[in-house]
């Protein structure tokens, strides 16, 4: 494993409380020793699921900084104009 990298993101207080409660409720029976390890494991499980479902089970290549812009900045994904237009049909 390479060095650690801090990630920052916004989450609702209700979702943060739910994650903390799940950590406290399972820390006696699951391997992650810290809340940070618990959240990292959840994120990696989610990434693995997406890789299995959408990328033939393989990890995607690491994105460039420009690719990490939000959907509203790039106009792709669920905010793409063509997708929004379809909802009005």
C-alpha cells in the first residue's frame, strides 16, 4: 500500500450519524478498528461493487484532476442536458 491521502467530502448530518452508529454497532464484530478504517472499507466495498457491475470486474484507471470535476461543472452524467430533457417527455 502506498501512503495515505486525506479525502474531503460533504455529507448530511443524518448520514454521518447513520455511519457513526453503524460503526459503533459493529466495531466489536468487524475488523476495522477506527471510524476512518470503517468508512474506507465501506467505500472500497462500494467501488468493488461498481467495478463488478460496470467495468467487467476490473478497477478503472485513476482519473485526472479535470475528470474529478462535479457533474454540474462538466454537464455529464445525471445532469447532462439530454438526460434532463428526457424527463420532460
